[in-house]
């Protein structure tokens, strides 16, 4: 086997990861002023690339940042990284910060830091898709919900508690309505229809595709406020994420959702999404 | 004049800033998982160093991080940086992150990134201390208020709006009670007594000293909830911060506080604090 020296794309150049240096004065470090996006490969090719790049630019806009490359320049950089880094399937992380700040406060959107990393893709155990997973509810709202910022303070602080509870993630709510999971979109099913928060959440790339598949299957999809009690009282629930796809959620905290088993609508959407993945390339 | 090559302290070594490299995989960048503290020099010597180091360790605890050096090791590193970097007066920034994360999610508190930067100290214009400043109120609560995390998303997003309004900072509140400014502590004065939020805010190093000076002057100091309407209806208000000291606040948004001039209690505390600075070293 040949050994692979991992490379990344940093400010216009492909460099060995070991030689890639971010300044300690970067405002992404000093003030957490940064956005990112994460996409996956399917059969080794970037999946939903255009959607992820559109979302990255939306996130940048929300913080007054600018992505310094065109979509095709980014696509080429990703192609080169994937060819060099030799993953089976990869996640591709695009990171954009406000760049260096000599005084730790000011920065210019015209001199950003932009880099692309790849990671070997890690899958959830198959049992989660068969039996369903659990979320811990947590009163919290992300600071700029429409942007995928690098701020994951709450998720990381509760990481051990999530693991100890055998949960997959946190489900954020404001005391009366649900928003999104810390690292995924969240949907509930009632009487065969699918309900999702209409705003105050990050636009989900996989979530959006899955809702489209649901609509094509004749499912009613309702975007609007989703009461916390309606989440607890749902027939079914599921989350969607780039790395995990469609994941059935059968428990919130210590409460079962429905009868605690994976329901037929969730199963239908999991299969529809798997079919899209199989038919890609 | 000899030219100074700025140095910083990074993971145990004093290095030229231009050679200091943070990994693109640092969780402080990828997930904003980091805390910091900022102290100032007085006559070239670190001021309130023990208090700032205690606060840094508290911030680290809140995120499950560990400062990897003793207070005396940090004090020595600061001394060496100040000697090399040749500031008139400096601010000294201590930054602690969870270190490198190969998968962009997990990290070990035992392999943190820790660095120390110095900046030339910048003062507010004298006119602000003579005539008072303005704050813009903003409904917001920091995610981990007891910790000085690197998350300044809201402050930086509103930076242009703050500047355009001729304001100094944002005053965070929850709709009914005030908390703190984005980068300072906030106090109100009513009938000669000083009122400050008792919790849900960062412990202020200068603020704590100023409250002690006020108590020594025979002032009543009340720590508890401070209603937003009581801030608007106060006789006087002021903020405290490491870099700015005691700053009179005479406007919230478009409303005058009191008669819109710097009041006697604020002036008394500004003078008491200046006396401490003059008597230091």
C-alpha cells in the first residue's frame, strides 16, 4: 500500500496538511468569526455540491464575509484534494474566516482565510437506522440560525452528556417550539404529513432534498412553527444531515415517540433517499 | 530606532509571530471551542494578573478545558514577551483552545493550544470620559455567560451599526433585564447606590475592583437583577473594562440617562480607579 500524505487547500494552494499554517491572529480563532460547510462524496464524487456552495455563500453573507473563489475554482480544488487524499468516501469541509486581525477586533472581508479539508467519512451504526435513535432536548437557539457558523459551544459542552444518555444529538427548542438539532435538521410526522420549522433554522441540504422526495411521494409537507409538545406527541420523527442521511428518531429524552419503533413514513423517506444515493453517478 | 520583530508565546515557546502556526484542524477554528482573557499593563507591568489568570481558569473549566501552565510560568512568558515586543503600554491576550481535532469534532483537553499575544494598547478618546458615551441595547445572551469564550459573533456582526450610531458597544438584555455590554461590564446608579447584575454575566476584573473602591467610599452596592427600565431610568450609568477602565454612559439608544451629562458618582469612581492606576508600581 502506498501511504497518503494528507493535503488541504489553503488560500489558493494545495499544501501538505503538516505545512498548513493559520495565523494566531486569525479572527476565526480570536473571535470565532467564521462560517463553514460540510459536504459528502457519493461514489467518490461531491454530492449536492452546488447546494452546499450556495449555503456557504449565504452563511458568509450573514456575517459580512466573502467566499474568495468561484464555484468552479472550489470544485477543482475539491477534485484535486479527493484525488490526493485517497478516501473511500469523504466529507469535505470548507472553512471561511474574516482573516488576520492585528488588533484582535477589526478585519477586512477582502482578506479572508479560506481552506478546504477532507476527512474519511464515518457512518452511524446500521442499528440506528433499524431501531431509531434518541435526542436530548435543550433550550437553546443558535446565534445566527440562518448561517452555519463555527460556533458549536453548546453541542461540544454537552457532548459527554449526549454520549452518556445514548443520544445522537441535542434538539434545540425555545421552551415552546422546536428548532433544529445541533448538527442536523429535525422533522416530525403526524397523520401522514411532515412538519418542519419554517424559519429560525439552518436550511438543510439533505432535508430539502428529502422534503422534495416526500412531496413527490404525495406526502403533505408543512413548513411552520412546530410546538415542542407536538414533537413529543408525534407519530414519528426523523433528522436529516449530510453525513447521516435520514435517521429515525424514536425517543426525545426519556419519552417514546409514537410506539417507539421506526414508522412507515420515515422508512419510506429513508428508502427514497437511499435510492437517490444509489442512482448518483 | 531599532525595529522590533513581534514575538508570541505558543505551546511553550517564544517564537516570531511570522513563524507561529496554528493547525487548520484546531477545534478553536473548526468549532469555535476556545476561551481567552485580556489584561493590560500599567507602567509596562501586567495589571491584575492574578485576577485575569483566575478568570481564564474559570472560563476553561466551563468548557472542560485545562490551562497547561502554572501562573508563574505564564507570568514569565508575559514578561519575556513584553521585554521583546517593546510596547509603550500593552494589552496581553491569552488564548486557550481544545487543540487539534482530526475529525473536526473530538478533541482532548490534555493537548490544548495555548498562546499569548501582545498588542499596543489603544485608548478611547479623552472626550468620551469627559462627555460620556452611548450604548445600543440588543436582545441577546451570551451562550456561556460565566466564561470568556471567543464567540463574538453578535458584537462583530453589529460593529458597523455601533460605529454608525456613534456608540461604544452593545448592551445585552433579555427583554426585561440588562446583563452586560458585549465587551464590558455595565452598572447603573440610582439615589447614590450602584446596581449590577448578580449573575448571568462575566465576572469583571476592573468592575470588581471598582465596586470595592465604591464600597470603600461608603457607596451602597447592590448585586441582583437590574430591570431594563431601571437602566433607562437611572441617574447615571457606566461600564468597566480592562482596556477602557471606567467609562460614563449617558445614552442608551436614543434616550438620555439622567440629564445626559456625566454624574457625580461615576466621576468619583473614575477618579478612584485612576488613583489606583497612578499608584501601581
